[in-house]
C-alpha cells in the first residue's frame, strides 16, 4: 500500500526466523530485507540454523557474529513418558493425572484453539484451576493470563504452541501433551518448558490412535526415548458441552 517508509531503518530484527520460514514467509521476509537500507544492523534469532535460515544468513548478513546459548534443560532431570489411551478416555486420564500428581505449575498443550478452549473449560468444570491461552486472544488478554500463571494464581495453563517458544515461564513441573504435535520439532520446544535451572520435570504424552503417526515421527526425528507408562485406574468423566458453548459466548464479548 506504500503507507510505510523503511528508508531510515537502522536495525532489522528477524525473530523466530526458523518458525517464520517454516510457515512460508520467505518471500515476505526477503521483500522486507530488500526494502531497508544496506547500511543497518541485522539481528537474527532462531532455535535452529539450517536450510533457509542458513541461506538468509549467508545472503543478507555481513560478517555476522554467532552467539549460541546452551540449553537450560537438564535431560537427566527430565522424565519423558506416554500413555496409550483410547481417545474417548483422554480427558478423563488428564483429570486423573492432574489430581493425582504432586505438581507445581502445569502446561497442557493442544494443537488447536478449539481444543484448548474446550479442555480448559472442562478442567475448570471439574474443579481444576485452569486457563486457556492461544493466538486467538488479544495480546492484552494473553499478558493478563500469563501474569496469573507466573504469580501462581492459576496453576494449569492449557495452550497451543504459542506458549512453546519465546516465553520466560519458570517453575513448570509438568508438561502434558494432550495432543501430540503435528510438527515433531515442536515436541522439543514444548518439553523445554520444564526441567530448567536444575529442577526436575515431567513430560507426559497422551497418545490415542489418531496420534500414533505423529508420535512415531516425534521419536524418530528427535531421537528421544519416551517410555510407555502403565495406564492407571480412573473414572470416566463426561465432558460438559454446555460449558463449551457458554465459554465461546463469553469470549465474543
């Protein structure tokens, strides 16, 4: 639309570069780079440097200084496990684990906004203090929910992968993958939320039949050992669809 002038840009920041390019924004990124002055400082942040990210560095960065940060996650203190569970029992198992395990802050990852809303509200309906967070919320609302989580006013955060990267969340003791991520690399980002700064953590995946192909790729791509856990005895909990409808109505306001 030619409504913004970039000729005075002094610093160009490419944050989450690998994620941007994986999502198909290479043409947009290159268009922006070509629109700013050649004389500038460029800062590129990326969890991984390969493929298109490496190409961007070679093509557009002039004598870059590479700074690597060691992982804060201690693999020796991270317990990874999974339950082979029928899809209709996933929610019931999650409620059982949240109530049975001694935990600090808990993050429950879902693949979609709809599932995130649905799970968070049904957890609340079963006396578990939970809040949802995903990209459908305004930044102001996300900040408010994260503040409640940071200060432990809410102990369970149900989220999409919007919370898997770029957020400084401490004292998370448990990660539950309610949905196995479709991108196997996202599994590493999710479990990286726990077992930080010398503390122990658990990462538990609930694997139904529809998750098995994605779960197989998680293991193969990331070369991780995830031990199968014995399914405990727990009662079936029916999800309350009225809660879901009321919640969606509330979020429109």
